[in-house]
C-alpha cells in the first residue's frame, strides 16, 4: 500500500467534504453551538420553572370527615411552615426559617370538588387532603394526600405540603415529650449531622460524565454517517466509484482512504466537542445550569480526547462497513439507523446507577470509555482500569478497521455485485463469515442477563440458564447452517495417551491459572466482596456432589460444545493456528464476564483449544475442563482463590513443563 496514494485520496475526499454544506452544519457548526445553547436553555428553563413554582398559588381542599377537627390544628401549623423549613427537608425543627429558602409558598383553600380526579386533571385543584383516624376508637389522625404526580403544579404542591406535615409531626412529638417530663430536650436527642465529602466539582462531574459519551458518540455518528454515506454507497449510485477504480490506486488504498476520511471527521467532531466544554466552562460567559459547577483543566480535556480516540476509529470503521455493504444511498441511510441506535444505547450505559469501571463493563467497547470518562470527571483516576478500557476499545477498533478494509477490498462490495461463491453456496460455506457475529450477539445476551439477574439467584439455576443459552445457540447455529455434527464438534476418539495428558495437564493448568490471578491482582486487587459473592454464587454450602455436577460436569460438556466445538470450527477456516488459538481461547475468557475471572479462564481456553487441535477430538477438552473446575471447587471451595501456600517460581516452572508434556502426549500420530 502506497502512503502517498492514500494521502492524495484522503486529501481529495476532505476537499470535497469541505464543500458539503450538510457536513459543515452537522460536524462543525452544530458542535460549536450545541454546548453553550444547551447550557443557556437548561439554565434558563430551570430558573424560570423555579420562579414560576414559587410565585404561583396552590389550591388545596380538605375532605369533611370526623377527624377534621383534630386535623385542622395540624393543617394550620403545617401551612404556617410551608416556604420555611417545611419546604427544605423532612426533618424540620422549631426555629427560624432558612433565610435562603426564598419567598413563602402560597396555598389557597377551595371547596372539595364533586369529581376529585377531574379537578386534579384540569388544574382546578392541586392537592386534596383527607384525615382518617388510625384506629376505630379514634387517636391521632392520618393524613391522606391525593395529587397528580405527572402534573408539575400538583406534584410540587403535594411535596411542599407533605414535608410541612412531617416537620409539624416532629415539632408536636417533641412538645408532647417535653410536656410528659422527658429528661432531656427531645430536639437534643441523637442529633444527626450530615457531612458531604463530595466536592461541588465531583458532583458536577458525575452529572456531566453520565451524558458526555452519548453526546460525543452522537456527534461522531452524525458527522461520520454523512461522510460514510457519500464515500461508498453514494459513489456507487452516482457511478463515480468505477471511475476511481480505473486509476492506479489499488482497492485497499481506496478503502483505507475512505476510512481515514470518516475517521478525520469523527476526530474533528470529538476535538470540537471537548474543546467546547473546556472553553465554556473556563470562561463562564453563560451561567451553567444549576448543579453543574465544573472547571475542566486543559490536561483533563486532552486526556478525554485521547480516551475517545479509539471510539472514533471503531465508529468510523462500522459506518464505512455499512456504507460499503449498501448498494444505494438510500439503503445506507436505512442501515445506519440500527447502527446509530445500538451505539447510542451502549454509550448511554454510564447513566445507569451502580455501573463502575472496576467491573465487567471494562470489556465492553465504548461503554467502558463512557464509565471511564465519568470517573475522570469526578476526580477518580484508576489508571490500570483506564488503560484496560482504552486497550479493549482500541483492540476492537483495530480489529474492525482491519476487517472493514479487508472486506471492502473484495470485488463484490466495490462493484455492488450481489453474490459471491459463499453467498451462493450458503450453509457450511457461509458459517465462517457469520460465526463472529453470532458469538458477539450471544456474549451481549449473556452479559445483559447476568447484569440484570441480581445477586440473590441460586447458583445452580444461574449456571443452568447460562448453559442452556449456550447449548441452544450452538444447536441453532448447527441447524441454521447445516453443519456436519461430527466434524463441527470434533466427535472423534482421541489417542489413548491423551487421557494421561489430561490427568497431568488439569492440576498443572490450575497452578498456572493461579499464577495469572496473582499477577493480575497486582494491578487490580481482588476485593473481598467479590470473593464472598463468588462463594454465594457457586454454592459453597452445597453438597460436594452438587457443586461438582453443576459447576464442573455441566460446564465441561456445554461450554466445550459451544467454544471448542462450534466457535473453533467456524474460526478454523479463516485463521492461522496462532491467532486461532489466541482468539478462540480469549473469547472463552470474555464470556466469563466477571472482571477477575477473565485472565485465568482465557488461559484455560487457550490450553483447551490446543488440546482439541492436537488430539482432533473434543473429549479430552471436556475432561480437562471438568477436572479443572472440580479441582478448583473441591480444593478451595471458592472461598479463596489460589493455593494454601504462596507458590514460588519453580512451582510455575514445573507446571509449565507438565503442560508441555501433556500436549506431547496428546499429539495424534502422523499417518505415513
């Protein structure tokens, strides 16, 4: 590939794009005005809404019932507090009102309506109060507030009145305790002081960090999709791509140039967005929305730009791939919709509560960058996890960029011809192209299921559901592509010596996996809570036979069918032995979504792939997998990861030698 040719093609594309008014609007002008406009409108509407809510008069009605006589006293005292401490919290006390509480809120009593729901619907009433005795023989009344939570005025009125009633309840209770001879002043009993350790910048950073990635991704997709649509699909429709093919430029150079053009726009969009944020927050020309008081240093802005760079590569490659597979401009626009929705859904994950970077989210491209950006803006710099998140997304971006360039260099995509040999043959011939997509969807499905399954589910049920999903997916792929069962799953008898190799390899592999865990824990210490959660999930209190059956035997069968059977069969046709072993093995590790399980299970996956390749059979891998899990479970009962004593270097050296010996025993004799 000639760099000069690629550079000339990119320069030509960018010159043409600079004359595209839609691109200038969406990729340049929109980012420049979006942030200040968003801040101004948010600040203005928030201020106007608060002024409107505080200046209006709220209408309330009280039901006539036997408890109203006692309740009237409570209500009068509560209304006197509205706008003072009753509006500022649930724990108001007797005393002076907060001088910064603002003007008192006005309430006006109206007659109880005949049709309460209709009165609340049309605004003739904002909140209705009824008094009910707690017991049949009377007692303190209970307040029942009826309102419309979806209407701003009604919900606000209910909130003011509810907090005032609660504050009055505290006041009356303290007065009665004092009148009954309580030894100390009730107000002095167990005073509670609240200390907020998060700074205003950290709180603001959390608010901004939740939405920043989604907005950056949206801008990347908006500008990039215009370039991508025009780059291949548009040129196919106009017939200009065939003219370009008659030049001296090779197809791979053309596709690489198109990819770099889209990437340039995505990076420019990212730079403009982040520079906008830093600039407007530094200048403070337009007041930021309430609760968003944040000054982003230039260094932090540069770090965010570096962080988002892999996302720009990933998204530009995806957009180019979609455009290349589209035959017309209109088809490309239709296909961009699901891509954009999916990317935005992933980018919005930082909005979800409880999602931390030190979790399985670190292996989800783009989402991990969003969580990382949120933590950076709150002042948390977990450098090993930040590096891991960047590396994962960069790796995914590199793979997709390479795949897009190689795929779009094919004759059928450049010339928009409809089919090739694999498309015509279908079935087993098409499966190697589709296997990665199937397992990507399967991984996403299992990730969503495990993130939402909760911590209280029984480990036996959890493993059964996970393995059922894997088994069903494997069967569906075999049936869909008419794969030969015996060849796909390597259902062949292994060499007799392979069984001795399994007995040697399983404990040796466990020692090496332990070493990987210890090494990884130097950068990411394993928290005790995770160990306890693992103990609960894998049923440390179960009978040993149940632990072995559910967590050793069943995974040894179903996971091997899915990974060393279907996945390995699909990847074999497209990968050389070394990348085949690494990709198939590491993919197995990533399906164990707990962050601290990925390194050791990836190592085990690599070993099991080698075992299948050397023996030509899946049976030794099944036995090795089951024995590995059984040794780990019965030896440590999941309550600790590792050995009872700290291993030394020669333990690992012996284990590695045992693994090599086991692979030697697993070799199938060569046929002369």
